[in-house]
C-alpha cells in the first residue's frame, strides 16, 4: 500500500520560512517524479515544484522561483519543500504527489495546511 505522509505545515508570518516533508512508502521511490502541489480556497490545485529522481532536476512555478527549493533524499524515501520569504498568497493546502515516470500511475498525500499571516 502506497502512502505519502506530509509534515511541517502550520502558521508562519510573512517573510518567514517553513519546510515541508513528505515520507513515501510502498513504492519504488526512485522510479517516481516527486511533486508538490497546492490548493488555495476557491482556486484550482496548482503545481508548485517537481523533482526528478536520479538526476534531481527541479522545476518551479513562476510564483515561487527563487523562494522555494525542492529536494529529495532517495535513501530516506523523502521529498522536501523549503519555503522562504513566504507571502500571504502562499497560503494553501500543500499536497505531496508521486508520479510514476514510466506510465500513468500517481499517488497523493493527504495534504498539509500552510497559512502565512501576521
């Protein structure tokens, strides 16, 4: 059974930092591209950042470039999202996603709330 368990959400002030983690189990981690999505109230879910496996090539949404950093530890089956210079518009539920690189198979975590507010 595949599980993606996010941790690290909460309340942070504008300009602050927060790190999210997502621990995966039940899958061959290196065969999956790992992504972070977010969904704000009344908005569609959007891709925030993604990272390939062995090479570690990352991509980011324009809105978070230069502020967020995605990384992965293949030995720990964990992906991270370091979020710096947070803005109120970053407030959303953040979801971890595992997307199989060889076909149409994808898994989601339960989501973690990030609230940026003073």
